[in-house]
């Protein structure tokens, strides 16, 4: 089994500067999983909900719906993760066991509060505190604690390559290949 959770996360850099880490890195993981003379390895790839273009779909996108277009993905990060997901889907079509996990915005640990201080949301909150002011926005925020994400993915991995229905972790899932959107429903408006 291979767990691929490596990515260069950046909301500013273009595709060309993120491709080596996010696309070529995934390609190398697939080469490792299919190494000649070795046993095929189940690849668990940690992707992102950012591969679903905002405003393109007029309905909730589930794991059962193929993402066939990157139209509407303007950030290099989302574009590279979309291409990496496509590489994995093609590998699954060729019988490589694959699971793509797409967590929502990952935030701090529920008990320790430990988080990445470089994260977008952390920077927004820090900036608001420093300014003593906050924007008056009616946002729908998807924030999923890191321990929930990791526990959910470990649980799903322990189930192996089989159909996943009615998961107690509130993770919607489907099969062939396995796709998992990991969030903490319901989403909350933040004002």
C-alpha cells in the first residue's frame, strides 16, 4: 500500500511551477506502485476538493460523478491536483487499485489546536486580529479538523479495496476507483 500525501500547496504560483511536485510526483508514485516484477500496490492519494471548479456545477458534486473538465480551475494548485487525479483515474482503468481522498479545507487539531500557520484561513484570522477588524462577509466555510481527516482516511484504508456504503465517518463513497470526499457536514455560514 502507498499513501501519497505530498503536494506543493500554493494559491499564487502557476501550474508550470507546481507541476513537478504535484503532477510528476504523482506519476512517480504510480511508477512505484506498478514497479516491474513487484506486486501491484494499492495507492491512496490525498487530493483536494479544489479540483471541483467553483460555480461550474449547479448541484452537489458527489464522488460518483466524474470530473471531466478543469474549466473554471484558475489556480495552478487546483489545476495540478486535477491532472494528478486524472493520472490516478487512468491507472485505475488499467486495474491499479486506487483510492482518491478529497478532504475539505483542513484546519487545526480538535484537541491541541495545532495547525499550519501558513494556511490561508490561519492567515486571514491572524490578519483580522492584527487589524482589529474583520470583513463583513457571509461565507460558507468548509473547515475539517486534521484529526478527523486523518482518522477518516485511516479508517477507509483499513476497509481495503471494497465497496464502501454507509460509513460511520460521514464520508460519502463509491467504488471503482474509490473516491472519498471528507468533510464535516453540515457546512456552517460564517459571518
